[in-house]
């Protein structure tokens, strides 16, 4: 009997924890975003200097600035040499704030030597742009749309749903075993 009560207590706790982790991954864009490799810029010993949405400025060891206007879709001949970086950030229509830093943590990427992030907020959605320079000189882009207005609602649904999802079968198993035990005692 103690094992059955323990199962009824542990099942919803485990379900709630699993629901929380699922909502955490969803709220951070981990289920719908991925790291995307972009074209490698010319030059050596690169340093990420600035970004604006999915546009990126890098500087080579010799001090030359290179600019990629649309890193998420450009596949070849994306980098142009530029004399300077314009005044940043520039707010697009509908955006309320732009901050240097990620809106939410991105999935881990190995061997990163330099990282640059930007969070663009609108009334309902945060847009997260992160560029990562790896040790081999390749550059990756992480971009995610984060619906933060619904984060608390999703958290409640995920935790309660996870708890109920594991509690219901645990309760069914305990009831079936209880009925079976009751019938076997009654038959004796």
C-alpha cells in the first residue's frame, strides 16, 4: 500500500518537473530554432564587432571591417568591405526596445571564441539574434522568436499538464491493483 501511495505522490511531481523543462525549452526557442552556419568572411583572426538583426560586422586582424547584410539567407558572396559601422541600434517599426544581449539562452555550441547577441522587443514578441564565432573561424547564427507574453500561461499549462499526464495512469494502475486485491481477498 505504501508503494502505491508513493507512486501517486511521485508521478505528478515527476510530471510537473518534465512539464516545466518542456515549457522552458519552448519559451527559449529551443524546439523551433537551430544554429545556422553562415558564409565564412574573408580575413583571418576575426572578431565579431556589431550586429543589427541578422546583419553582422566583423573585423579581421589587419583592422579591415566586413559586413554581411542578410546572414540568414545569403549563401555566397555575402561579405563586403566597409569603412565603418553605422550608428546602432536602429529601431524598426513596431519595435519597443533593442538591447545588446540575448533575450533567452541559446542551445549550447562548442568551441566558441566570440559571441554577440541582440534582443529586439515588440509588444508581443521578442526577437533574439546571436552570432557565434568558433575556433575554426566559422560563424553561426541563432535566431528565435520568443512569445514572452504567454510564458506564464504556458508554464502553468506545462506543469499542471505534466502532473496530470503522469498522475492519471498512476491512479488507474493503483485503482486496478486495488480492485484486483479486493477481489482476491473477497474470493478467499
